[in-house]
C-alpha cells in the first residue's frame, strides 16, 4: 500500500560520563507525525459536469476543485479521505441524475492523490451501487493512483489484512466500517451473497467486540496506532446519536483503538475527547453537490466541511498519544464545486457554523481548535 514515509529516527550521539574511556550511546528520537482527515466525497452528477468543464469538454479534471485546500492536506504526514462513491475504471456507467446511485470517473483518484491524500476509506451505504464489479474497479483505480484503502475489499484475504502505513517510523493501522453496504436508510447486517467477506465492514453486525477483534489483529500484525473510520449517525443531524457515543466509548476504552474518524451525516458533528483519545463524530461534506441552491429541501450547512488534523507523538518510548487536534473549516463553492477554506473573514457564516458544531457537546468535551 502507498504511504508517506520519512526517515530520521536517531539523535546526535550522547556521551555517557564514567571512569576511563567512554563509549558513545545512540538514543532514539521520540517520533511524531500529523494525520489529516476529511468527510464525505460524494461525486454527484453536477460534480462530474464541473470536472468536464475543467477538462474543456473532453474527459474529466477534478484537480481545480482542491486547489485551495491542497496545501492544508499535503502538509500532513498522512492524509485520509472518505471516498463515499464507487469509481469507474473506464468512465462508464457514471452517477445517474435524479437517483442515489453513484459512480465517479477514474480521474477523481488521481486528483485526490495530487491533493495530498495517501489513503481513503471506502466503507459507505454506496459501496454496492455498482455491485462487486464496482467494488473491484474502485480499489483497482485507487491502487493505480497510489492511494491505500480500507473498507470494501475484492476478496476475503484483502478484507482480513487491513493496511498498515509506515509514517515517520510509526506504523499506522487503518480499519473502516459502515452501517450498511446496500443503499439503505438504517443500520443493518446484510452482506452480498457474492461477497460475503464484506460482512467484516458492517459495524451493526460486528458490534464493538467484532471491531475490537479486528483492531487487535492489526496491532498483532505490527500496527502501533490504529485509526477507525466510521460511516454512522443520522443524516443532516448535528448531534451524534446515543449509539454513536456509546460505540465510541466502547472502542476507545480498548488499547487497540486510538482514533475514530466519522462521516455520513453530511453536516459537521462535534468532536469529543475520551480520556486521551479523540473521536470526530462527523466531518461534514468535503466535496458534493448538496446545497439548498441545488435542492431546496437541503440545509445550507451541507456545504460545510472540515480538514481535521491530529498530532500524534511518542510521549515515552513505545507509547503514542494524540496530543493535539486542529481543524480547517471548509466550504464547497457551487457552481464549480471548489473546496475552499472558510475563515472569520471569508465565508464567515460557514466558519461560525463549523466552530459551533465542533463544540456542540460543550466546551469541556473537546479541546480542538480552528487553525485560524
């Protein structure tokens, strides 16, 4: 799997005082990295139309959509996206207007790589929009773009071996789960007969104990820090459900889970710090066509999103902790579908909503700070 890796794990030689000759002692520098994550990437048909326009009418170019946030994403040592929709290997059978059945042109993958993402999760209620062929093509295209992935899987062996990314000398394991595989409204335990191994990505079926068993397995394979992506919660609702909060507590109580990244609500949900570990219940829409200008029943905050960055430090030899969480509020400009930063001076309404929603559980629930 592709991963960002940097070297440099030793500090200058230290001299130990003593009688007579002394021998140099090499001490290891404590490791440190930053991990960034974003919410839903929903490639609606109008998003595809914008990519066609950027390409001049021939093919698809998504890169301009990420121009303004490229620096914030690529600044992280590891950036993880949530690729909610399948990806076509040959740009056929794409997202259908007027339906909730999606399929993105393959060029979205290279644009995500160029934006700075090195990994994505693919666990969502749209995983099966194009069946097993869609699952296979999505992962093939991500592989070709040099993007690691977890969530859906092409076979049982791939499902059983989550990726481990080596970043600044730290081995990061990644797991991903969804409330459903089919495009259904509520949590369920249905797995496709053609791909029974996908049951491993269903959190309603796995439960806390099943998820923890997978997290323990990836740590036994060498991961030192395990990140879990969760497709959960209620759409367009800012408050995390009691089920989300209980599951987060059950998972973060284990030494095998270190960080939870949430999505699916299409609006920003709050963060919470449980012990020394963080959960982002919902990071909002990163790229989509959702907006009241496109569909009057939608809320304006479906254009809000966030780039959430965590600082992970080795606070003692072999002991890693998340020591800081910051976030960049984002806004999707429509038409054009450009993801831009929302600041106190630019798209201020969006900025204020995101800051408010991040703190919705109260000032003591999470110490995350906006980047500006």
